[in-house]
């Protein structure tokens, strides 16, 4: 079995993980100083959000130069050291590649290499992923396409130089020891070259185009050319499981983020359907499933699960943060046990292991272009991107100096690593336990009979997992290996999960 098939992968948002030089901005020195923390947590790999020089318009997803590190974060030499030091601790490194676009400050755009982008005399009717028109006019009156912000011009993937450059960038990082790449917005890069208006009933001019598969097949050849093969992880926002699975093939992507599971509400029937749908889509293509509870684009899980509507959608973000954090935390703890017991790989977004809630960043401090482009209607994604609390009783919580690049709230003194480290019952302690326990789980999943509102399953090996999403405590047979919360009179309480060993 290859490492990625059952790995636990920790997502690092470099700007907010740890600050090594005290300027309030996360950096590689900060990560290097905390590699032991990550190894002790029990993860197998680290995925870094973009760490390259960028125009800073979209959290680094506006890359100027893939062959260097943003000077705010450090140097290329430091990144190489980081990758090697992480490897010594058994941690693989995954870097982020953003094929849909580059920064408007990338040399190709600065040098006006128009053939590498999409320039037209007039805009079409497409809508930007962040709202509004995806077209911006330049001095001579022509317009260029950008599915995200104006600082992120879309690349023309019909041009051979675009393909060549990305394959070279893959080699650049694989040669430096990266174990894989995360492919950003992986269903968007190819456009119908006619750039027709988006019309009902017509093939989509820019989502999930067939030509993408040929591109990723050549990336796979690059990945497979290494002695220890490198992996390709796709960010595929595609609601249709069959379309999703078309990317996961022996000659294409290895895995993709399970955004269906991420968006799923805290509901036994819906979760079971999502899990079954996931396993059914992955089985025929023999690709490992992944289980994702959150990332840098979505509302933090304890906040989401404490709301009346526990599903995630970019629309629902706009209704505000009203939430019951105690309830949300209890469910997030149970969800950690669930995600870690399922067959496949699991992703942990930094701060998830601390049970951080979404922070309502004051409007004048928000940096996310999603907020700005919505005219301030959408709170944007900064609430899950603020600097991690490491220690102390108030901002900056051991993260460099105040002001940190995004503000942190008061009242997080019990959520710091320092406060949770070694504390029985803390979220950090639970994550360490659950990441250790999950190593016992192997093989296929078999559902067990259970009351309504209860999920119960076993694997070919390892204990069983029971999650109580009903409205009353439930009985179970066997010995509890690990529980997400205290039992009540020997029963598994509501919104609690347990790994249970028995003779079933
Ligand atoms: O996100 C891709 C993406 O389309 C969504 O996650 C996006 O946030 C949403 O659709 C907005 O409506 C990736 C990155 O994860 C995200 O941080 C970047 O902003 C985006 O690509 C552009 O590179
Ligand atoms: Ca710093």
C-alpha cells in the first residue's frame, strides 16, 4: 500500500501557522520550529498553501514565481531545508500549484505575452467565482479574462508554453523532495477557445472540460518518472461523483479532496449517503477516498456544526456566525473520530486540532478579495485564516508580535497549544489520540445495524466506530478504545463517537 492511500495530511496556511521572526506574519522559520509539534500530532504529510512570491491579492493564489519563496516567508534554501527536516521526522511535503491563473505581476503578464492569456475585444456573460464580471479592460481597450480577481489573469492552456512551464515547475519541486502537489481549482483551467456565452443546455465553457484529462495525464507521467512516485491531489469542486471520479485514474490524479463530505450536514442519513457515495465513486477506479472537514476556504467546523443549518455552502456563509460553540465542538470531536476511522486519507486543516471556531474578523481588517468583490456582503474566508494561538492569555498568543497580519480575538487562552498540550479532554489531546488510533484501521468498511440516527461500522481490521447523531444516548456492546466525550451511565451520549472493540 502506498503512503498516500491512508495518510493523515496536515494543511499549513503559511501566513498564519507560526511566526519565526516576530513580524506578525507566519513564515518558514516558524514552521521549522514546530515540525516536532506536527510529528507528535501524528500526521504523515504537510500540504502548504502557496508559499511563492505573490501579489498578495488572494492569499498567495496569485503566483509571481514558482521557483522561489515569498520573501515574507523566507528563502528557497530554507524551503529545501524544511522539506529535508520534515522528511527526517517522517513528514512528507505537498506543495500547491495553481494552473488556472498566475499573478498580474508574473513576467508573462508584465511582458504582455497576450497569447498566453485570454484577451478579447469584448467581455462575454461569464461570472467570476468571487462574483461580478471576470473581465478587466486594459489601456488599448481590450479585455482579459480572470475567473477570480483581476490580479489573477487566466492562462491559455491551448498554448504549449503554458503546458511546458507547468511540467517544469512540477519537476522543480519534485527534484527538491516534494512528495506531491495539490492542484488548485483543477476543473477550471481549460476554456472553450471560442469563449462563448454561458447558456443553459450548452456544454459548460470552462468547468470540467474533457481536454483537462490530457493535461493531467502528462503531469502523471512527470510524477511517475521519480523513483519514489510523487502524488497529484486535485481540488475538484464537482457535485457529480461520476464526473469527479473521471479524474482519479492510474494514469491521472492519485486523489482529490472530498468536498462532498466537507459540505455534508451533521445528520446520520446524509453522512451515510455521502460516505457511501464517496466509496462507490472511488472503488471502481481503485483510488483512495479522502475525508476533509475543513480547509482555508470554508467556515471552521466547530462553528458550522454549532449552527441550525450545519451544511456548508458558499451561500450559507453569508447568514452570519450565529452558533452554539459548545454543541459545535462536541460534534467536531465526534466528526474527528468518524473521519479518521473511514477508509482512505484524512486531511486536518491547521487549527482544527485545537477546535478553533471561525472568528468574525472586523470588516476593516478583512483581506479576502471574496469579501471586497461582494461589496462587503460576503464575510469572506479570513475567519478561518487568522494566526494560530500558540501560548499566552491574549493576542498575539505567542504568534510573533501584535499586530498580527490578521487580528485574533480575545478569549482564546484556553484554545492555545500551551493550554491544551497534555490536558486530558482537550481537542489537541483528542486529535493526538485519534491520529494514533486510526493507524489500526485497515481494509474495507462494513456498516453495522444501528438505531435511527446512529452510524456504526467496522473495518477489516481495527475497532468499530459508533457515532450517535440521534437525540438520545445509545447502548453499545464491547470495550471503548477511545471516545470523543464522556459516557453517561455506560451509554454513548448524543453527538458523541467512540471506537469500540468487541467480538462482532
Ligand atoms: O479555490 C477554488 C474555488 O473555486 C473555491 O474554493 C473558491 O473559494 C470558491 O469557489 C469561491 O466562490 C481555490 C483556493 O482554495 C482558493 O483559496 C483560491 O481563492 C482560489 O482557488 C483561486 O486560486
Ligand atoms: Ca514572520
